[in-house]
C-alpha cells in the first residue's frame, strides 16, 4: 500500500528546525505560522517544474529537488533578502518512495546552506508538478537581513 500524504510528509519532508526561533508552527499540513522580526519585511519567490522538467532531468529526484529549491531561492538572494523558509506543493502520479527520498535529499541539500526551513505545503496525486515558494527577510530600510 503506497504511503498517504502525512506519511510522506513525516518520512521525507519533516526535518528538525535548527537555529531558528521564527517558526511557530511548521511542517505537518498545508500552512505555517512564522514570526517576522521587527523592522523586516517578507519577500517571496516561486519556482514550478512540471512534466517537461521531469523528462529533461530523466526523473532524477535529487536533481529535481535541488533545482526547484535553487530556482526559488535565487530571486530572494538577488533582491538582497536572506532566505528563511520554503513551502512545497508536490503532485505525483504515484508515491515512489525511492524517488521521494532522493527528491527530499536534493531539496534539503539546496536549502540547508541558506538555513532555509521547509515549513509547509501540500502533497497530492496527479500529473507531476512541483512548486517551491521561497520566503526571505529583508530589512525595511533595504539592507539585507542578518
């Protein structure tokens, strides 16, 4: 029997939050509650990959995970924001656990150097699509948050 949505979240996407006190309610369901430091504004950027990206990358889960997270974080960095959190919307035709393990490893490999925490999202069944929304912090005076 293939794993359900919450089993997938627990096995592949729930990782400990280290060094962050700004996640009030994190991963476990569709949303999150985040604490924004005084004097800062949240900046967001989204990246989506669909079936053509899957084909182009030959279904390589680790590469897909790394690529989509990197694509979501690049605009934040370009805007001078400090990446902080990400949400993930993942639609798969079936729950392939080997692919999910590789995908989550690639996703977190791109997130961890920036101390980005996955805080929520949605997992559904259907044609392959993955969207990561990166969320970062920027000081209201325009200087990068530290």
